[in-house]
């Protein structure tokens, strides 16, 4: 057409003219219809595999419904779901091919499909007060897939516990430092709690746990850590039922580093302390240990606290009113029961290296106020880390109990791992 509107033709246009223009109008329409038919139907004679099938109305693939059935427990939309033992995915008339369980942040729950393909369970407990989404797929014998998507929310615990841990995140500590966790509630399901805590080291070394009572769990290697070791502690306690109706609420990672190796040996008989760093003696310091009536424990003790100045009162450790010193300098704790290695300014200078006079602590010469950095006590304080080991020998006392402070090194490895 030439662009003139049809309505613009005169009323007197002849029949002959209308007849001549009709084929011009029809030809493009017919061509378009032919193209349309070709495009939709394809060229069956071309043999390109994209034709309409076998000519009998069938289809190349089987699109009938899968016979596999996926079942998810708990039911879709369930609330107050237990954090352990409630989640299970199963398949009938087929086998599971994929299972994904994740929280709203996309954190997936680790689990595994059984060897027979009929079930899936999580490897560990779930977090409390958390909504989870489940996506599970199963295939029947013909490879046809069936999927199921559900959600559920775990319980909100009324009673909880936490683990108070040492050492601190990011700290550098001595080679004797164990991982020690005190729980705020007594634990009656120790296996579940223990499974939720992992301690790994780089370079790798076996690290094993040991319970002291029902509220303390320590981890250590067989021998002291190697200098420079990096340790990672993962507390996955959120949702762990530590005792009936009492759940953990921690999900935390703690990392610390082992510094140089320093082990100091106090000989209560010779009244000396040898300080050995990285295998070489760097100091030999005169000391005064526990008097004959108040001897110092023997054994391997770990420095757990450093206090530049502190008060020591005999009333707090069963000595009545025998002493109350308000400003003990350069004090480092070796036991929960009150054993320290500390500065002593009140004793005569002649006792150090010659006489044992203390109430069970190890004393080093010092000045009142801890102001003189050149004294033996100040030097040892400044050159010690929390986690360093102090070994006491040749004292007329028993070996300190492993749970009295961070002193599990006094337990044989076979007993520790029993």
C-alpha cells in the first residue's frame, strides 16, 4: 500500500479497480500465515530432533508425577520444637537426593543422608528460638523428582546456662595454659555438652577433654603446648540441653596463641628457682617457700592471674588472723586455694635463698609499693605470662590436686583421657 487511507477513496471507484487491488492486500497476509505455521510447527523433514514426536501424539520425556514421597518431621509450621531428636527427613517409594536445612541467615545445618537413601538426620543439635527452612528432594525408580519445603521454629528455653571460659579471646599465654570452662549450672548431660565444644590447634596436636565434677570441663594436649601454637575453641552450646529443661545459649569462637616456652622450677630444699625459657636457663632466683608447718604444694602449677598489688588475708584461706597484708606486690596466682608466687618486702633479705618462712606461697625479694623494677619479684612478674608453668619440688607436702587451679598437668594422660 502507498500510505493513503482507505477511507479517502472516492465513492465512484470502479469494481475493476477494487478487483485489481485485492491480490496486493491478500498476498502479504497469506505469506505471514505460512511463516507462522512454519515457525510453530518446525520442519519435521529436517530431522533435527526438535519435531513434534513420533507422530502418534506422544512426548519425548516422561512428565508423569514422581512416585517418591518426602516426609519431614516436625510438621510444617510447628513451634516449640526440641533442639535435639525432633528433626528428621525421610523418603518412601524413592530415595533422598538432596536435603538442605538452614536458618534465616543462611547458616546450614550439617547432616547426612543414610546409605540406603531413606532418611536424613542432623549431625548436631539445633539452635534454640530459631526458625529453620527445610528443602528436601527425593527421586523414584525412574529418576523423577519430588520435593518438599517446610518451616519450623525451635523452642524458647526458660532456663539457660553459659560456659565461662579461660583464656581470653585474642590473648597470648604460656605453654601450660589449658582451656578451662566453668558452667553456670551443673551439667547432667556431659556427652551432649562435650560434643558441642571443639578445641583445635595449629600445628595440629591431639587435645582431649576432662570433667572436674559436673560444672567444669578442661581441655589440654598430652604435653605442654609448643611455643607459637594457635588454638581455636568453638562453643556451639546454643540449644544444647545440659540438664533437663536447661539449655545452653552460647555460639562463640575463641582464639588464643601460645607464646614463648617458660617453665620455672622452685626447689624448696635449696631455696632457689630456675627460670628456663625455650630450653635455656635465663635466671636463678633465691626464694623462700612454705615454712615447715605451712608447706608449699609440690607439683606443676599454672599462673592463672597476675596482680601488681593485692591484699592477702589469712581468714580467706583458713589461717584465721595470722596475717592480713593489704599491699602484697607482684602476686601471681598458682591455685584456687590461695597459693601464689609473689613479692615479699616484710621478710628480712637474708631469708631468700636460705629459709622457708611463708604460709605456703613462694616469696621473692621485693619492695613495698612494687615501685622498684629491679627486684627479683618485679623481674619475674614482668617476664611471666598467664599460662606459664611453675613447678615446685622437694617440699614436704603432697602434690597439688589437678582441679585446684589450672593444674591438670598433675594427672597422668591415661587418667585424663579415661
